C-alpha cells in the first residue's frame, strides 16, 4: 500500500479537497491519520467492524483494547451511546475538547470497536481539521493514537508517517498537536465520574461539574493480570520508546548526582530547560520547563521518539508528582518505564 501524505493549511480550496478525499477513504472502510489537539489519531468508520479490524492490524494492537469514537458535535453522541444529563453538563464545560466520556453503547457501534465492552468511549475533538473530517465523512470516526501499539503516541504527522507508512491509505498533516497527551477518559457513575486515564481535563476541573470524582487505581498502578482494559493505555507497558526509561524519584540535587554517577556514553538524561546547565557535557533531551506540567506534557512523546532517533539506549528522567496537573504526565511516564521507579534519597 502507498500512503498518501498531504499538508493542510496551504489554502482553503486544497484543504477542502484533501479532507473530502480522506472522508471518502473513511466511508470506503479505509484508514486515515488525522490531527487532533491531543495526539494524531488513526481514523476509521466507527460503524464498520471490518475497518476496526484494520486499525488493530495496522497498529499491532490487542483487540480487547477499546477505540475512542470521535464526533463533530457533542449531540452526535446520541447516535452511538445512551447519554445522560451529566454528559451534557460535561459537554457544555469541556467539549469540543480533550475529554472522552464512556457511556452504554447502542447497537450502531460494532463490538469490535469497543473491545467487546457494552460501553463506548465518545469524544468531540476541538481541532478544526478533525471536526471537518468527521462532518465530511458523515459517520463518527473511531480513532486511537496513530502509532504502533505500545510506542510513544504521535504528536506530528511525521511521527505518524514513521510508524504507518505503507500501512494506511492517507495522512493529513495538520501541524504539531497543541496538547501532546491523549484526552482525559472518564466513566460516569450515579453521582459523578471515575478518571480512567488522566489528561488535560483534570480532577479539579471535573469536580466543578461532577461533584464526586474518583481516580481509578490503574491510573497510577499496574492493571491486574488478565484484567480487561476499560480505557486505552491502562495496561503496562505503553507509550514506550525502544530506549529503557529510568524514572528517578529524588530531589533535583540528588537526581543530578545519581545521573552523573550512573550515566553511560550511549545514554541520555531528559531534563527541563531551566536545569540543563547542571548536566553540561552529558547527552540531554529537552523536557520543557520545570514549573510547567503543560510544557513537559507537550514535549514528552516527541522527547521519547527523539531518544530512539539518536540511538539512545537509556533515558534518565525525574519522576513528577502523581497528583494535580502532573498526574497525566506521571501516568504516561510510569507506563513508558513499565512501572519501574528508582527511589533515591
């Protein structure tokens, strides 16, 4: 298969033509790499069991791992799920945007899309090209991250091309992703919600709408053996580069001493820009700014991919807090490391 790669944002006429072509591929059961504000998605018709099978095959993804279904407007969730008043309260607050809501599914969605679950994960992205593609296709689009299963998610179209060239029909290049981490995934309860995957919509933000907000154990701890995932990314190992990721729980000073005592020539340290002066002479990877969870989250997947590009065998990274705005970053890092943490005092 030859993968067609097109650049969006050149001019409105060519954008419309490219999106129309991509929509045709979706309707015909094919796969399209599509930009969103979180990460790039691998899109297919959510109404086609065969298309869902192509997603799993292209990614090398286990078929029990549910796919998120994207709609162009929050109300379109009614075509695929049994919605509740709380869903519409959440939609008013966070949609379009980086929030995915799990609800009981309707029979319009094949069970292969939902990993065999009786529920479906619904998201309305805010990216203009993603919404334009969904509208043009005329069907909701099932779209996990557009990478090989288990590897770092793609935040640029070039990342998608590196993983999916020859595996999918088309890639729409809409520029770098704004957020850089996947959406927050929640499951509704009788009086609130449970966070299954943290993201840009935080626990504090959700509490203003839901009242009661819980965090699933699997957000910070491994899923049990044989446990069926309710959300993408709940199992170890995930988001991982080929390089070994070593997470170090320590103060800045102790982290610096530990890295300098252990780092080898083929290894690198991921360090915030404002601390890079501490590691002069070592191979470093930029990890954003120390005081900004947003900046560190935005750069994470590109950093992990860069480590593989330069042939790094191991990456040392300081473990962030497992709470607040850092929870999503913590969640991705412990999965990238396979849950291994070095505690140094």
